[in-house]
C-alpha cells in the first residue's frame, strides 16, 4: 500500500496541520509572547519541575485541569519550546482531542501510547512544538525576509519567533527549507 517514508511524511504534514488548526481555533497570533497563558486557557498550569518533566510531562489534577511540567530554563526561548513540546504531548498523545466525555469524566489522562512511549513519540511532540511556535507559511516568509546573498540569518528568524537559533534552524531543516 504505502511505504514507510510516505506514511512518515504524511504524519508530519498532519501534525503541522493540527498545530495550525489549533492556533487558528484559539486565535493565536505569531509570535507567541506568553505560551503559559495558552496552557491556562486549556485548563492547565505550567509547573517548573525538572524531575516531573522527565518522568511525567503532564498530569491531570482534576477532570478539567492539568499540570504541564517543564525543566528550569535560563532562557525564555527554551521555556517556550519545552511548553510547546509538552502541548504536543497533550494534543497528540492523550485523550484530549479524541473524546470529550472520556477526558472530562476522568481525573487522569488516557495516553494513547502509555506502554510503548518511544523516541518517535518524542520526535512527534518536538515537531508539533516547532509547528506550533513557527507555522509553516510564517516561517517560510521569515526565511525570505532574512535571506541575504543566499544566506539565511536564522538568528533573526529565531528572534522573530522568540526561539533559539538552534530551534529555528531545526524547524527549517525539518521543513526542507534549510540545508545542513
């Protein structure tokens, strides 16, 4: 039927589209200045806790509220990406989008991949984070605006989106807009 490369490509296109549709539904403008406020809108609280970030990531605190754990960060850009990545876990790998009744009737998340959490899922969450912070069309436009003599100034792209240069560069490579 479909080969693995095609399926992988389609999956990431869908993740990109999901991030775009969520931003659109929530009327989120670029750049995102206060990502913690988005979490609050969804019923969550951002909690700085490196141990829980690594072990749990997110957990429900009631049937309508949750904690989203991030490590302590020295730079706001890092904090923003960790939150966006955990939002990827929230939207992609829990029951939040799947079934309102199950989500709101339970005091726990139902993880789609609870027993098989792999690097692929982390990569999907990271990809979602990049897409959420740097939507494709806006990212492509920033590349055009910050390209001089065939050289893209990713530091300026990163500054616009409020992310690290490495994160902005990674997003461009994932989209095929930048080369290694």
